[in-house]
C-alpha cells in the first residue's frame, strides 16, 4: 500500500508570505503528526491530529497551524513566514494515537528568502 | 519536558564491524523508544522500537537495549554494510507509540568505511 505522501516536495517563499503544506497518510491511518527538521534544532514536534481534532501541540508560535479532514488528510499552514522557518517539514501517520508504529513521508523542503 | 541526548554525533566504522549508538532521556514517564534511519533526501524510516516493559529487542542485525533505571537506551548494528550509512535518530515518548509528541535526539551520522 502507498506510503505517506507529502506535497509539494519543494517550496520557495518570500518573508511575510504564508504557505500551506499537504499530507496524505497511509490508508486507514487516522493519526497525523507534523515535525520540523532543521540542522540546528533537529526534529521538533509541531502538532498531532486524530479524527479531525488537534490532540497535542508542540512549542511553536501561533503562526503554525494545521487541520485534518474527514478522510484523514492533513494540511499545515505557516503565516507571516520568517527566514528561520526554512526547514524540512515532515508528516507522519499511524493507525491510532498511541501504541502503534509511525511512518514518515519524504517531507516538504521550505525555503524562505 | 522530555530531553533526549544522543551520542556520538558521528560514528565511522569498518564494514563488517559493529556500531553502537547511545541515547539518554530525562522523563521517567517515557515508555516508547523508536529508532529511525534517515537517508539523504528521504524521510525518517522506523527501523526498530522498544517499549518500557521490555529490556531488549532484536531484528536480524539490529538490536535495541533499554535500561529504565539509568534512563538510557542503545542501538546496536552488527556486521555493518555500506547500505547502513545514514543518519540515525533515537526518540522517546510518554504516549506509548505513534508519532505523537516524540522527542528526538540530535542524530548520529553513521559512516561505513569499505
């Protein structure tokens, strides 16, 4: 079965703009988590959605938001982009919120100029 | 919150030798410890995980050990091969599984020398 699909793979945006990233989880998976990966900070948890509800949130400013649709697909949005938002954004899916393995997509590489 | 320390940051071993990567965690409530392998241009791939009710788990050439008292866990790769070259991340979670709220180590760049 298909893995976690993230689109687009690459994005270049200008400071102050906003961006929306998309994630399609593995079929049947209802939990979707988002992570930011940078060389300096490593992998950091952004938020997790299950059954269209945000259940957990990391320590990121309110400019970072997300949502999940009834088909479990998820989007994350970053508003008022800053240079420091340049990163690889990774989505991971799992069947439930706990007790199960999680699988990551290939990520969306966001560059803010 | 949870803090995960990972060592070493870079590890170079001869092909066929063993590699060991170590992680420590701070939150005694953590109960799920996955290891991920990330190759260039790809997302992290789960290679093995362990839960707090188990001390050791093996899968072919890969094993993970957990010492809850000392709050550390390690990844062991035996008979290393060129395709093992990648960045490896350990992680910890209090949620028993899934990708929700994982705290990752900074990663170990494993280099397999031919």
